[in-house]
């Protein structure tokens, strides 16, 4: 079973990070691609799947629906969804993971019906499902919310193609609309969609399975429905959030860090801000090197949908900017509760003031943060506190590391490899084998009810 015990990370700050480390596969691409495997008639093999807690939860969720999954290697899994019979997802799993909502689209495509609890995961602010529902209704479904579940049902033999224009670029709604439409009758045109690399990766995966999807990476995606999808062998893209986290970790320690097995073009907005602060950045086809000997000042950041500055790198950037000379301003435009970690930074001596009316933080850089006991409230805030600890004098103790484990594989080992003085002080295992989770029967098999 998944261990809920708190895990602690102790960091003795002040060590300059130096060296070269690779990224792992992208969490935010792997999860919807795993969900999309429900649409395939034959097994799917996925490479570069990160061994993180969120993947284990999605694994268990797919197994609860009837899929069979096994490891083929350290980061390779095969998903056989041919025997899936259920369209109702268990609350005990969905509440752990916002990305669990990605299964609605595949279930609608396969069964024309889905019953899925409203999304859980990190508490970052409002996670509205209205744009998801907009797409499902346009495709011919009846949609209602009952007892904490979203229930969508199409009474026709197949969903029908439609035109859907989103009020804002939503990653979740874009994914679910694509996943619903690939087996629908006719053509679906999705406008004002998210352009994130993870959305593009999902589209590429669907195409590899036999779907007809075009326009991913632009603001309009066109899906021509096909009769069926087949299994495929596919490699997940690198995790740009992990890469960005490592670059900010290098910056806060004024280090020299090279991130390999990545895609520099996915980090353009973040690299631009680091350069503004005085970092020297060079890159090649699949690597980025940061040298931060001469950080000269702060910067201004507004998070925005891709290709803007990623909201998932906002806490890491703030932690670094707490040590950059001068004043910086960081405005959060995606989630209305993302600054929940700022009080923890204040315990470390950071000077950060958050204006709630504008959802912006004004940061006055200090010469050095001070180590202190802090608690991670979510995945990315936890990574931000790790970065703060690396740049602080003395020892920082971070509890709630189980949040960080949801999105980062072996982060403490990676930082140690770069020269960081980092130690996990709990005996809790970072990653529990998903097969063991299933065998505990804590999440029993769910069968179709009609």
C-alpha cells in the first residue's frame, strides 16, 4: 500500500551544486498517456515512465478499472486494457491525484459513459471542471454532478464530432476533449486550447495509436474520429519541470549545473528570466548548462500557459529570487492559492509580501536565508523549499516530502550527486511497486454496473 507517513529531508545549505545530471520522463505527460491507453484494443508499451508516487496511483486506478500492467524494465511498462469493464472510478484513488480526471475522456470514448469523482491532488486553488463538461456536452453527452462524482453519458452509439471553443487555454480540458473525440463520429475542432508540450506529447501518442489529430502545439486542434485505436510502443518526453527545478537549484547555490536528456526549447521562458538575473545559460540539442557565479539582480515573472512561464516552476523561482539582489515581483495567473508556501519561506528569513488582490508576491532579496524546520504543502512548493534549503545557512528540515515524491524521482540522490548535502531521515520508501498496491486489495476491482 501507499505509505502515508511523513518523510523528512535534511539539507545543510551552502554547498555549490556542480555537475551534470539527466531528467526523467515527464510526469504531466506520462499520466494522461497512461489514461489514454484505455482506448487501445491491444497492449501499449511506454518507455521513460518516471518511478514516482503519482504514477503508482494512476497505475492502481487503471488496474481498478480492469487493466493489467507490468514492468518491462526500470522505466518501461506495458498496459493491457483489453479486459477493462468498468466506467466508474474509485474515490479512494481519484482523490489522491488531479490527473485521475484524465480518465473521463478515454472512458467516454470506450464506453460512452464515465463516472469519476471530482479531481483531488494538491490544493492550489479552484479546479473547475466546467470546460471539461462543455466539451463532453458538445460531443453529445449528458453531464451531471451527483454525490461528488461527475457522471457523463452518451445515449447514441458513438459520440459525435463538434466545435468547441474554450474560454481559456485549459490543459486538463484540452486533454479530455481530445481523448473523448478520437473515437467519435466526424470531426471535432477545439479552439483556444492549451499548447503545453505535454498536450503535444499526448496528441503524438494518440496519432501513434492510429488517431487523426492535427494542430497540437497551436491554439487549434482538429480531431477526425476513427473506428478504433491499436497498441503502440512510445517514449515519454523529458520532464521540463524537473529540468527547471534543477536549474533554479543551481542558481540559488551560484553553481554550475548541466541538465541532460531534456529539451531546451521547453524552457525558453524560464531560461530568459534566469539570464535577466545574471546567469549564463548555454544549451545544445538535449542539454542546458547554467553557470550562476554572477547573479546580479532579480526579475519580474507572470505565470502563464505555455509558452509562458510555467506555474509549476513558480515556487522554485521564488525561492531562488529570495537570494537575488534587489526586488522581484512574481504574479501567479493560473492558481489562486499557489503562494501557500510563502509563510514557510518567511521562517527561513525570506522577505516576501503577497498582495492577495493581485495574487502577486513582492520579493526583496536577502544575502542569505537561514535554515529552519518547514513543511511542504504541495509538490512544487516542496521543491521550492528544497531549493531554499540549498541556499540557506545551516540546516533546513523539510517535512511532508511525500508531496515531492509525487513529482520527482530520486531528487535527494540527484542533488547529492551534484554536491548538495542532502539526507532523507525516514525509512519510508519513495516508490511502492504498483503491483503490490493492487495485491493489497485496498482498492478492490470495480466492475461495470450497466
